[in-house]
């Protein structure tokens, strides 16, 4: 069971950049979709799309920036944690 889905999303994106993967898939939630919209607007990712899986499950496919030419890995830092809520 995943305790912190936002941290999981950011970790998957960071690990995909480190592994030089161009596409990463994460489970769908509306909050993750809103976060990905902000990341796309600020050009951290190229695009994302909603995928329909079997069993009525949904997932998000995230297309990263050109990972072969990226010299630096974008660092994401989450301020609010489950034990300490900070809203910005």
C-alpha cells in the first residue's frame, strides 16, 4: 500500500531521468494529474496522457524532456509531508 502518492510520483520521474527513460507510467489520480499539469507548464516534462488499462484501472503516461541531451536532473523537493503539513 502506497502511503505517499505525491512523493512516489516525484521519485518515479526522478528515477526515470536518472535511468534515461523517455516515458514513465504512474497510477492515475486527479491530484497527480494536476501536479503533472503544473510540471508541464513549467517545462519539467514534455507531455502526459491518460491511459485506460484492463480492469477499469487508469494510469498516466509521462513523456519526459529529451533525456539524452539533458545535462542536469531536475530536482523536486516536497515541502509538506504526511506528518507535517505545510501549504504554499
